[in-house]
């Protein structure tokens, strides 16, 4: 039986700490593993202790180059996707991801979809020596998400709301 608590660990390509927090396993379906993070959760952000102020749900896809964070108001991003390595699970209770800088975000008020941090991706591509196949996969994931967040593709349209309702 899977653990109720999953430790989510994001690192950068060079191995440095990025994010680290516990989450509650909500469900697993054909899309991936749905994790809930309530407000007040202790976390590490950019290597520093932090506390989550706003709850969210994280979708960790089975084999994709991204994760999806689904947020309630007052957060201005309704959906925030990190381009990341496919998840590597350590047992049932720890998931490891490598954050690859690029983000695809849908704004709550306007529905505008944005590709963010292209400059950081370009800089880290050189500094960390991203392999060509990683660059191709990351850029393809960003392009797909850019379309999916804008065209009603699930789970980005409405299906995430049932999971978000469990943590708000």
C-alpha cells in the first residue's frame, strides 16, 4: 500500500537544492500521481527553509518532462508547470525531479499562458552542459504545455479542481 506522505525533492541539474517538501498522496490515475500540499507545510525553497502560504496540488506525471502545480486564489497563477526530468521514484514515498528552469504558467485573471525563464535555461544549458537530448525534450515539453494550458486540454481545464478542493 502506498504511503500517505510523499517527499517531493527538486534539484537543479548540477545537484544543488531547489525545492523539498512533504505532500499528501491524493490519488494516482492514468495522468500520474496527484499530491496535495496544505498551507502551513514546512518546505525548503532554493535551499532555504520556508512555509507554504497557499495550498496547492502537484501532478507528477508518469513519464513526462514536466510537473503541474494547480493553485487556488489568491495566487495569480492558476496553473504553474515546471519543465523537469521525468520523475524518479524511490519506493512509494519519495519522488526526485530535476528542475530544468523553463516554466509554463496560466494566469488566473486573464487566462494568458506564458513561457518563463528562457534566459535561465539558456544560461544553465551552457554552465551545466545540458545534453542535446535533454534540451530537445525540455523544449518539446514547454511547447506542448503552452498549447495544452490554452486550449482546454485536461487536466489543465477543470479536472484538477476535484483534487484542489481536498487541500483548500
